[in-house]
């Protein structure tokens, strides 16, 4: 799964990327600091306790494990994650983030990094638009101090560029497609559009829905070969809406009045999106302080405590700055940047978590590691689909699976539920 960070230059995308991934990238106060896309991993907390909580409870009840002590650094967690971490049964799982170069008006015509920017987004499952709600930059990304672009204007220009990009793909050989419809019938239109748009991930169902949108919004459009800019734009907009769910990180909220993003929030939420006020600089500061051992802080939490090392090393000014950051983040709803990514993953993309194991009795892998993997899967994924998510060979050799919680044998078409612990039996 890949989530793209998009927006005009100089709104804090690279800072947002660093805050979420702890990956050092160029951060500067000028457009196109990012030229090639940066790719990194953000760690987001699962919404439910890790399955190791249930395993601990079972072992304690059987007398095979003592209760958690107050000085346990992992606060009761007993899993051994291959990636991420788990403390207090709060498990972190990876999500790939792509930070692409800033978008300027006219990108679909080649301005800025032009279509390369747009092509960088083609493999993303969702987009986060980083918007400067403080108004400190204009639409080109140039610093203006104040009175810059309006947040709604900034959002709508991105939508317009994406729509124009997709429309350009459709228009590139539209007459050839129209001739196919004339000779082969209306079904050929869906086939042609799917061929044109499959490269950016459009499905046949999304294409058919886009054609229906033209019929609904332009009842007098006539036959496809007579369609003009309005009809093709509707096609493109429908595909974009289905293909790229867009949510908003309302960045620099600490420099903006509280009502600066309300109009944009209403607009985004009316189309099923999510807006979260944030300060990428503040969250990056927390991330770096945590990595340095100065504070104890988990991704997705606004609260933190100063560590023993921090007590010795932090100056009064640094303590005051951290306290101010904590107050700002706590005052905003949405859980900050990590909360936004989590909402996209679990609410917009409907991802669930499954724990594949090799021993359904002890919930371990072949080396005895407890619940080593927590895999995000799409809602509706089957047991065989989970096998393919783990490894192609497991999917190809799939025989059956076992639900480790109940001990029940399940078949290839069984739908995996959120939090399931599954052993996959496959031909070697």
C-alpha cells in the first residue's frame, strides 16, 4: 500500500514526510526542494490491541506466565515483531509514503515537473494533500509572509490539475476510441477507456461508473464521438474521485486562526475525505526528540513524558517548546499526521490486520517468534488471498488454513476477519 504526499511547493510536504517516516530529506524554503520522489515508511498504530494481549491472558490463566510487572519496558507485550514494535499491546505497522515534487498550476501542460509529478502518483492508493492553511505562500509556492493562497483555492487547483491530467490521457486518442464505438457499439467505449486508464490503476468498474456519470450529468451529451470538453472532464473527474481518495493535512495550523481551515474541512468531508489540522514542524520535533531518547512518545499519541535522559539534557527553553507543541497537538482533533494516515488506512481504504503464523497452538513462526507479522489486508481478503500476501509460493501451494483462535479449519474462500490469527497449510 502506498500513500502519496502531494501539494504545491513549499507547503511543508518534505517536513511532513520526515515527521511521519523519520527519514532525513532536503527541507528548504524554496520551490522544488524535492525533485525525485522520496519513499519511506510510516509506522501507524493498530486500532485494536495486538493479538499478543489475548495470548498473554491465555498464558496467565494457564499459569504459564506471570502478570505484567510495573517495570516491564514493554508494558505487557509479548510478541516479537519482525517489523515495527509493540508496547502495551499497542502495535505499529508499516505504511509506505511517497513524497513527490511540488505541483504548480499548469503541471498537466508541462509546467514545473509536469506530467512526471502526476505519473509519480499513479501507483498510490490514496493521496494526502498538504495544504498551507496559514496563507504564507502563494499558489506557486513562493513565500509571501501572509495573504497567500486560500486553502480552498489551493485544494481545488490540485483537483483541477489531476482532472486535466486524466482528461489528457483520455483525449490523446479519443477519436480512435470514438470510431471503435461507431463500429463495435457502446460496450467498446468502456473497453477503450479501460485500456487508456489501466496504466494509472483504473478498474473496469470505475470506468463504467464514469461513463454513467456523463449520462447523468449531461443528459443531452449525445453519442460519444460528439462529446466535448465538459463531458470528458466529467469522465476524468469521476475516475479521479474513485482512483485517488484525497485527504488533507492542514499544515501550519499553529500559525493560522482556528477558522482558517473550516471551509476546506466542510468541502473535503462532503466528498468523503478527511481533514486533520497539523504542524509538521512540531511533529518532526517530537519525532526527533523521541529518537534521541529525550522524551517517551509513541506515534499517534499527542501526550509524551520527558525521559530520564531528557531531564538531564533539556534546557528550560527546550522544555517550554516541547510543552507548547504538546498543547497545540492536544487542542486539535484528528490525532495529527499519524492519526490522519491511520484514518485513511482503516476508514478510507478499509484495511484490516491479520497475523499469519506457522503454529496455531502457540501462535509462533518456525523459529518460535510470537506473532511476528501483522499484515494489512483489504476488506474481503480470503484465506488464500492472505497466503499470497505473505508469499507467492504459499498462495500457489495453498491447501487449507486454520483459524488459530478457534482451531477451526477454513477453506480458500473464507473471508479473513480483522485480528484473525491464521496458519496457512501449503504444498512445499
